[in-house]
C-alpha cells in the first residue's frame, strides 16, 4: 500500500487546489453580488441623512452682498440665497444650518462634508465642475469694474489694461482666472481675507477692482465714493448655481428640482427683486 501514497498525495493536492480556485471564484462572485446589492444603498446618502436629522447644512459666503451677507453689527443674514435656502428647507421639511464658507474653500468644504450644499451663487467654472456637481443655473453675471469717482488712472473700461494699472480681484472668485487671462499690461492683485478689495482701492494700493453684479451693488448702495465701469460688450457671462459634492444623484436631483420649482412658481423672481438682482435672474 505504501507505494500508492506518492500517487494519492499529488492527486489530493490537485483536488485541493481546484477546490480553492473554485471557492475563490465563488467568493469573488459573492463579493461582486454583495457590492451590486450595496450600491443602491450608497445613493442618496445626503438626502437620507438630511431626512433623518431634519437638518440641512448650507454653506454660504457671509460677505456676499445681495446673496448671503451677514450684517457686521446685527449679525443677521440677508440676501437672495438666505431667502431661497429657507424655501429649500421648507420644501424638504428640514431646518437650515448655515456654515461659513468662501470661494477659496468651497471645494474642500463640500468634499470634506462640512456642508450638504453650497447656496451662495456659485459660478460654474470648469475647474469647479471637475470637482463638484451643480444644479441648473438660477442667476448669471458678467464682470464689472469698480473704482473711485474722479479716479485719474481708470475712468473707462479701456483704461483698465494699461501699463502701471493695478487691478484687484478676490482670490478664489471666477474673476481671478478670467482677468489673469485678459490682462496683458496691467498688474493683477489677488486679495485674500482679511484684506478686502474696497479697502485696497480706498487706500490707493489698487486702481480698480473687478467684481460681479451682486457685489457691485454693495458699493453702489453703500459707498458714495464708488463708481461702476461696465464692459462695452459682454466679457465673461457666467451662470450661477448651487453646488454639492459629486456622486449622489438623488441629492442632486432633489436640489435641481427645487431650482426648477422656484423658477416656475415665482419665488426666484420675487427674491431677486427684493435684493436688487432682477437684471441677472435666470428663469430657465
């Protein structure tokens, strides 16, 4: 019987290896089936969390006049997206919790789950679209210049891109890459908090700063020294929308449906008029 042992052992090992490979294939198939079954559970995770906690975390930039401004004295928030975020909360039956953000930190704040949605007129820049998901647009704006009345250096749009002119932009806004590409002779100055474009302009460290329509209203409504310079032709009209992190189709659909509703039922147009933004509203 002993001579038979060398023949039996290799056969047993072969059977064992075959059984192991079959088990591995079955395990792999099971893992794939489990993953396929689990995938639907991953969809709508933000929506589920919002419903479970009855709270939606909304990122805002609290220095955005007409959009989501926090009054420095009263600390009260006001603007179109304060009104509309409240409407959003009512529509989805959730309390709104505001989270301070900015254009410079927007992507990190959303991808890092500091908030569920950004509602502060987020321009749909290609670089942002690569990182974030967007609803349909609800506002749009071109770029405008703001300077001081009686400014001897910049009086017309044609004066901006000249040698020796210092042009300020807020770091992280869509004006930054646009003006970096547009300016051939002037010097671009990127302004980051706690510095502000208007203080740099008042101090004479820049000759003009570039902004969008909502922010320009802040200066024209509150500063008697400021004057607006409009481009002679459309320069870079950018659509504004609400943003969220990618990968959650159900949550995006819920937010997009909200924008479609307020465009149809008059809430968007009414909020835009209350905050002086009627000229830049998008109803489709």
